[in-house]
């Protein structure tokens, strides 16, 4: 089978991914073998490829990709999953089940987790294997390419919305900083719940247009001040310099949620900007419950994803476009057949 292989981390312009013909993987006990139809690309893939994540956890050669849509080729005996069934494989590949976090409904914080497309091979390939307990059933209403971005961009955005801890979404004022794959899905859930959404994004043309189309109350540049104080904001852009700016735009008791796995350093800011019980918190991974709840709400809210597709062979080019904010909505790699 063909797969995009990473042998060592390099900047994406050096084309670190190499399309290679390798052995098809064999599913271990309790795992499924999946024939991949499409795999979304995510900023985390870029962080994986460029070496921004914990060095010790890489296992080369590595196949990235963690928003995988495909059909089951083989399933463990006794599994509810059926051959031919369409499923999704997300970033959270496996958890230990025994640590204090797994035991208390916080498996996203597991002490010894595995991640698709980083510590285990992912979906930039024609086939992959995944633990049967960690794959999602998918709604039939969305096509392979439309549903792929829900599997990380969507789920992470959903967890970010949860961490905003808004008791009442109707009329709430929500800020979104960075308007790529995650932002364009999160705004639809927030609008569905009745919130007013203020979008700050650096690509005024491409991203601003989409934000307006998806019902943003106001759209401005990254460092522009929204016209009202915000109840909560989510930062999807990996730029630490946004944090003090976004903090200043928050109302008293506001929540600032950081959605990325990696961010550049956060500059110093005066204490008064976080005073009045404002909170900054990061979001790490997701639980399977987040994933299932999100997929249900996404189907109910009739979420529409905007995608740009690339052939598997163009994975380097797709990630380069992502790096330069040149994708409107979400990028998705599609397999030949
Ligand atoms: Zn655990
Ligand atoms: Zn991701």
C-alpha cells in the first residue's frame, strides 16, 4: 500500500513526507483494519512533521494523519463493528484505562496515551489499524471528505466550547481567534446554541469571508478589538502574542480557552488584565464521550464543513498550504480509490 512516511522532522518546505510503497499493516487483537477513503489535515500534523512535539514520543518511520475516514476490512471477533462499516479514527488512539485520569472520566489527560499519526501510524496511507474501542461511528449525512475534519478540528473545537463553561449560550458573546478548520466548525455549533460570535483572524480575505458567511456577528483582524466585551474566547491560532490581546477583550469572569497542542511563547502582560476572575486554560485532547456527543450535536446542527481536497501524493503541498493559511475551511487528503 502507499503511505506518506516521515523519517525525520524537517520544515514542511523541505518536503519531509515521502510517498512510499510499504506492507499493509496487520490488525492486532482488539484492533480493526481500515481501508482509508480520506484523511483530514490538521495543524497538529504540521507540528508532528516539523518536530514541535515531545521528541521522546516519536517512533520513526512514521505515518501522520489523525482525522481518518474509512471502511472496516477486518474487526475482532465479538466486536459490534461490521466489515464494510464506515468509521472515523481520531487523534486519541488509546488510553491506559487504569490511571487516575482514566478512572475519573478524564481520559484525555491519561498518563500513558497513544496518538494516531504520532505515536502510532495514522491515515496518510491507504490502510491503517486502530483499537476497535476508539473508533467512531459516523453519521451518513456527510460525505467522507465532509466528515473528516469533524474528527479532530471538530472534536477539539467542541471541547474548547465546553471549557468556555458558559451556563447560558443564548445571547452569549464568544470570541474566536484564528479561523481555520476548527474555527469554522466551532462557530456553527456556537451559533446553533444561540451565541453571538466575534471572529479575529489574520487572513482577512479568505477566512473573513467564510466567517461572515457562517454568521459571525463581527469579523476583524487578529489584533483588532471586538466592539463588545466577550464572555469567553477560544484561541485556535498557535500564536502566543494573541493571548494578552484576547485577555484584554474579555469581560469580568471571562474564560480564555487555548485550543492548540503547541503555541509560541506568551508575552508578559499586566496583572490587571487577568484580574476580575478571568481564567486562561488550555485544552488537551478529548475524551471519547466528547467525540460521541460532538458527532451527535454536529448532525443535529446540520454542520457544513468547507473543504479543499488534495491527493495523498500531495501531502507536503497540503501541509504547506495549511501553514500559510491558504486553505479555506479544512484540508483533506483523498485516496485514489
Ligand atoms: Zn490512563
Ligand atoms: Zn488534529
